C-alpha cells in the first residue's frame, strides 16, 4: 500500500504536541480543549494551566505525528507544575492542587505561605 505525502508541511508537525482533557462539570462533561496550534507546546501548556486557563485538567496527552508516537504526559506535567509552583511561590488553586496531588510521581515538600494574624 502506497502512502500519500502529507499536505501539511512536515516542519509544523515535527514537534511534540500537548492537548488537555478538561472536566467542565456534570452537565457539560469532559472534552479535549480547542487550542490554537501555536499553544500546544509543553511550556505554553504549563503556563496556561498555572495561570488558570484550564480550571479542571484531567489528562494531558503528548504526541508527535512525524515520529508516529503518543503518550500520556499527565504525570510529567503534574511534576513540572509542582516544581514550578515550589520555585516561584505561585498560588495554586484547589482544583490544580488536586490535579498535582493525584498525578505527580514525586513529592515536593513546600512550605506554603500562611497568613499569620497578630504577628508584628
């Protein structure tokens, strides 16, 4: 069987592409988020999750169409988010904290800032 050449230039596909499955609640269910092609790299996905553009991420997949592979990247992303939060001191919303706690493969011991009342 002869395969046809792709009509999409290979350089646009020869990279790792990340997609996020998000939970939109009981009524709407779960869906793969529609994402601009330029926003599917690992760094952008991490930035968007940290900034709250994904409220309830469930699963992250990574694939490379040119190399012909795909994998579940959920744990890798959870580890990276936990590490980034630990190093930047970013405030982590409860839903994202649940995502990290559920999926991270390493424990990151971080002392969270707590409001201290009456301390001068």
